[in-house]
């Protein structure tokens, strides 16, 4: 989207913005995403930013952007950017470190895992208003009977498996994820913390 149509004498035009004022999602103090688009900066043109902070082992869940290509730039830490190439049906994994980038074509299914603490990633999209379909929404909103019938699965097992997915995940695993300690065979649970979800037309709004 060009900005040539703008009246640059308009006193309401904005040329600067602090991304800390627009939190998209927060899992905890070490895993969160800020965002910037045309709603925050009306002179931005054809750009949408996601500013992501992650600790080791956390994952930006599988998703795709139906209206944008995405360029991920690593500022600090390290990550693996993964996508499925729809033309070859291959899963590709690209490790990136500071000053390295990975590119994801428009509409491709992808996810990102931090492989180091204090990972900071900047995701740049060629649209001023980003659209996203998250894997957690696809799984929890598709009726279990449809998944079971389509893929010849046990419907009861499908329901049981997907039952913990009650909302959009964005950064996983969720804070209340139960994990089994292999040495003691005892379940342990991370300290629960309510995640934050931004309200906006391009993202799922939680009640």
C-alpha cells in the first residue's frame, strides 16, 4: 500500500510509535509479542511488524498469513524457522542467529522455536494490516467428528487429545501445560499465569 495519497500537511499524521504500547500477546515476562501496523502508525505504508521476545523452548505456534510474506530477522538469541513448502510438501527448518534472516512466502504454514534464552526476533510483513490463521484455532474450532471421519480417527481420542486447547495459543506451550517427569514418572505443572490477548479486527478476540 503506497502512502502517496496522504496529505502530509495533515497534523493528525503519525511518524513515530513505541511498540511497547501495543502488546499483541503475552505468555509471561519472557515470552511476548508487540505489534505495529497502520492502526498504530498511519504513515507506515505496506509494512506490519511483530516484535517477539522468547525464551528457549518456546514456540510461535504453527500458523499462516493469507495476505503477507514474512521476513524474520534475528536480533539476539537464536531460533529455528520452519515451514512446509506447498509445492514440494517438504518440511524445511532454518536455524538463524543474530543478523540472519529467514523468509516465508505468503500463505505458507510455518512456526518458530527459540533455541536460546533472550531471543529477540523482528518479523516484517508486506501488508499494513496482517491477517493470521493459527493452528490452535483450526484444531479447537474444527468439530472432532469431522477430523475423526476425514482422517479415520477415533473421535473420542480426538476429543480427549484436543480438549486442553481452549483458546488461541500463539506462544506455546501454555503456562498450565502438564508435563511428565521421565525420571519420577510424576506429572508436574508450570505455574499458571493468564496470557494476554490483544483485541483487534485481525486477531481472535478472547472474552
